[in-house]
C-alpha cells in the first residue's frame, strides 16, 4: 500500500511541478523571463510519472516502469527549477545560486538515461546479451561524466544584471572547454545511438512478440535522439522546430512503452518496419543519384534539362534498386523470399534436430520466419502437434498431403508473404516430417498398448496361476506338518506330490522370467546368446559375424535378441533357405544388425505379419530403423539400425 501511495504521489507531483514552473515564470518580471515558454520537459513531466506509476501498478518491479517514473520526475523538477532559480536570483533569496546550479545539469538525468538506459534495458530490464553489458556501463559512465562536468565547470548563471557564479566551479575544469564539445560530446552521442542500436539486435533475434514490442518503441526513441542532438547533427535548427520534433517524440515514448508491454498482442508491425527501412533507404539512394546527376550534368553541360535527365535516370533505376534494397532488408530481418533457398534453409535446420518431433518443431519455426507470418501451427489427424509464434483468431489452412493421403493441415496466422509458391514448396517438406511424426506417434501408441497388454498378462498369470499354486503349496506344507506327528508313513507320498507341484511352479516362474528378459543374455552375453540361438536351429546353417560390441544397455540387448529370435523363427518356418547369416556391426553412433538368407524371399503381395510388425516396433521404440529387402531368387535381408547413447 505504501509503495502504491508513493507511486501515485510521484505521478501527481510531476504535473504539479509543471504548473508551479509556469507560476514562477509569470511571477518574475517580463524582461527577465526565459524566452522558452515550453520545452519537451513539459510533456515528460506530465506524462512520464503517470505512465510509470500505471505500469508499475500493473507490473510491480518492472524496470522500465521505474525508469519512466524517475525520468519524468527529473524532467518536471528541471522545468520547475528554470523559472524558480531565476525568480530566486532576482528576489535575492538565500540559496538562489544553488538553485541556478541545479538547473544547469538536472536535465542530463532525464534526457540521456531515456536514450541510453531505456534503450538497452527494454523490454525485460536486461541488456540484449552479455556483450552489451560494457555498453550499459559505458552509458552510465558518460552520463556520470556529463553531470560531474556540469557540476564543476566555472560558469556564470547570471540573469540580466544579477550575477550567479557556479559555487563549485574549478578553474582547471574550464580548460576542458575545447575537449568537452569536440571530443566528449560526440562520444556521448555515439554511445547513445549505439544503445538505441541494441533495439535492432533485439529485433533481429526476437520472436514475433518481441519484434512488435521493439518496433513500437524504436521510432519514438530514435526521433527523440535526432531532435535532442539536433545542435550537433545539423546546425541552426530553429527552436520551435526542435521543440516540436522533440515533444512529438517524447510524447510517443510512454504511450509506445505502455502499449508494447501491456497490449502488444493487438498490433502487427513487422510490415511497417520492413516498409520503413526499404523506402527510407530507397529515398536516400535515389536522392543521392538524382542530385549527383544534376550536379555532374550542370558542371559538364550547362543545361536546363539536367533535372529532366536526372528524373529519367532515377525512374529507370527505381524498380531494380527497390528490388535489391528489399532483398537486403529481408536478409537483415531474417526473411527469405526465394522458395528454393528457403527450402534449403528449412532442410538445414531440420538436419540439426535430434529426433522427428524436434525436426518438425524446427520446420515450423523456419516456416514462420520464412513466410513472415505471426504464427504457424501443424495439425496432424485433428490434433495440433507443434506451434510457433503468436496464434491469432483466424488462420489460413493449407492441407498436408503425403503420397495422396491427407495427414493434417498447416495453419498460418497473421499477415505475411504467404504466397502460393512459397507455401507450396514449404508444405511438401512439412508434410514429410508430419508423416514421420505420425508414424512415430502410431508406433509409440502401439508399443505402449503392447506393454500394457504384457503387464496385464503378467498380472493375470501371477494372480490366476502362480498365486493359487503358491497358496496351495503352503496348505500342503501345513497338512504334511500336522500328519507328521499322527501318521508319519502317509507323509512321504504327500511330500513327493508337493515336490512335483513345486517343480511345476518353478517352471511357471521361469516361463514368466523368460518373457521379461532371456536368461541366456545374463549367462552368455548378447553375442553368446545369439550364437546359441543359431546353434539351436537345425536347418538352415546360420553363421554369426560380429565386431567387438563393447558394453550395451540391457534394453538394447533384449531388443537385438528378440529381433534375431523372431527373424530366425521366420527363416526356419517360411524361407526354405539353405544358409543364413547374422552380422552385427558397431559404430560410434549406432549398432547395425543385418540378417540375411538365401531362401525364396517374400511373396509379391503380402501383409506384414505379427513377427515383422513386432520387430519393426521394437526398433522404432528405441528410435531406430527397420527395413526389409526381398527378391524371389536371392532371399531376404533384414536391416536394423539402433542408436547408441552419446558418451
């Protein structure tokens, strides 16, 4: 509550200081009043504290809100000190010299932080990256330098005949009068524009939301800098023009900040930024060409046709120059208009992805940036798989078709360059990835369903089979223990029957364990277990070739073993082969299993049976691939590639 009261007290103090400034101005004699009846500080003092308090009430702790609030109070105090210090000096008030001294430097704490600090910290209160931290500290250093220089510069703040010498003036600081305007002031301006340039870095690297925020604030800050440094950028600028430009710019700053932070989702300014850069650059280039041609022609041939000649040349150059400028601006903003280069960029981003789902997410991001739309979503079988950017209410739906089969839709939100040529090229790539993700999703669902079915089978076998058996064995033991004292001779047949039932229970347990992990893997290792499988097959002869497999994960061992077991079963039952071969090869990235035979191959038209489906599911569950190649005269070859974990 106290914090909110302080915020709104400051918000009320800003306009009050501005009103007091005009009261003090008219209290002074007319001949001693300043000729400036208004300055940008009037707008800043009234608006900035109010907008700062408003932002902080909505977003407590917002750095930009705090800066806006403080800058506004400094501006209002500075505007009030100008007439107050003049009146105090004329009336002979105590401390009038100190009021004049404060009025000589206080404006530096509102103008420079607005351009430097706000630009660097917008919108999240941090510089764009660590590389910009030196610029932030450099900005603080230059603000401090300018303030300290104003403190100790020996200067007379006189008002007419009323003298007021700087009470802190130091003689040797006055010797810097050449260095300050010719060195330090240009450096201050350069650092200010460098700070504003950080907004361009944020814009290029930002998402659609960040770009809209930055676009809203960049123009007012740049306009404030151009107007505020007008005495250095161009000479003899009339005060009324300076004040008009600066007041317009500083008025837009708090409005743009509030809209950018609180209501940025309502505005789509990418096109405005693009067009502004294109036509501003085009104006500079063509203007230079036009006036340059007029100058050259006038120098060589004195003719009144120089202007017409220049206009014709500029007209001929307009379209090619515009195309080149548009391409350069697009590249600067990360926009690509060539469909094939855009497709190549998409392919390269997809290749860096670790799995199909990440590849589809990268493709969606590339599509949004390439088409310049505000948001993109991929819908597979009626379910949104991936989104990127800002999803507005209305979307343009583009069907995703893979080999004639509709698999989903590509949803494009907002305005952009979504022409048919670009969309057609990109949609084909997205459709391939969507199909892969769809297969992976179906495979994962099948694996999950199979796992759940296996769990239910184990639960049923334990509950219905092994559980009652163990309970019956316990009762038999109790019965034998009781009869041991009353009828010892009858105990031996009972114990024999009990032993047989225990043997059957052990066999049931072994069957359940074998279904979870083959014991041969623990006894012999993967290679030994595969050789045992090959030796157990009477026909055909099976040869096993393998590199040094090293240490493999238990899940990988079980997957390879089960695939080999199922493949050898198919060879024995269906292949009619005379020989078969199993080859295992390990690389840094994957384990490759190749099983081939010289049998009759697969029929020309056949559906994948349960065995082939099971092998494929086992491979894809680990992120691997499973392929089968078959010819009637050369047999069948199964190739499985399973990824190895990165070391």
